[in-house]
C-alpha cells in the first residue's frame, strides 16, 4: 500500500458498485424487459458482475443473439424500466453511510464520478438522499469523454474545490483506477463492488481495501458521535 499524500482535501467515488449496491434494481429492470420480449431472464450473478459496463453489457446477458444494433435498440426501454424501479432495492453498501459521515465531520469534501447517464445518476443521488451533501457529481454524459479518461475526475476535483494531488479516487473497476491515476489522485480499489470479473489487486491501485471502514482508518477519520 502506498502512503497517503499529506493534507488530504477530498475523496471522489465511483457510484454503482462502490457507494451503492444498485445491481438488484438493474437486474429487476432486465427481468421485466425479458418478460416483454419473451426471453428467459439470465441468472443474477453474471448480470451483477457487468453492471459497471452500462446498459448494453446488462442487456447482452439476455439478448446477445441480437447483435450490437439489436442491443442499442433495446437500451431506451431498458433505461425507462430501470428508472421506474431505481431505488426499490438499491442501498448504500454496508459501512458507506458511516464513512461519508466521518468524511463530512472531518471537513473533507466528497464527490461522485460515474459513467451512468446524468438523468439517472442525478435522480438516484436525490432519491438516495445525498443531493444536499455531495460536493460534485460528474456523470457519463457531462463531458464528451468518460472514465477511464481522467477529464471527468479532474472536473469533479474542480467542482468540489479540491486539489487532485491531495485527493483520493475510490472505485470498484479498473477504469476507476486508470482515470484516477491519470488525473493525479491517490487511487483506491475496493473489493466489495462488482469488479467486472477482475482482480482489484492487479489494477495498480495505490491501495486495495475490503470494507469502507478500512478507508476511514486509512484517512484516520474518527467515528462520529451519536
């Protein structure tokens, strides 16, 4: 594990698979679409693994035989179905609420950098109750590029008012590590997320953590008094 830089100012997070376990709702939307299309739904596990790749990756689990053009045609309906069920089962991962409370109590800023479309990510942040707390949200369509390009991470740093060299980027996908490192942040890969079938220890992150409490410990954030 690489030592942290001094005077940490902020922490940026990936959204799905890092802060939120949203796979159950993404899978539920796929189940409905499969019923509409008369196709048996795939098992949950392979869908959960690929949700960080976006709607087409999820749809490919059930409709791979339709080809890329067929998948593209299915995306608008899938996103509509997902929006309908977006927070029925989605929850913060165990320990995330406590971690965010500690970050805020310590006076650090925090933000979100996600490849999720803005109309979905912004609504999800509102409905989960974080809209008045988060210092920056950069979505997959905020810029012309998305992770692993570093530009969204740098924009989030700018919006949150933190220096990249004094900030962390935390994610459950290799692209998070690549984007954070290219932007000059300390990178943390987390094993509690979806991982896209990969091993976070092979991604070149500055630290690999197994629970949000370990990030609080790394940052030396004390528990919040009741």
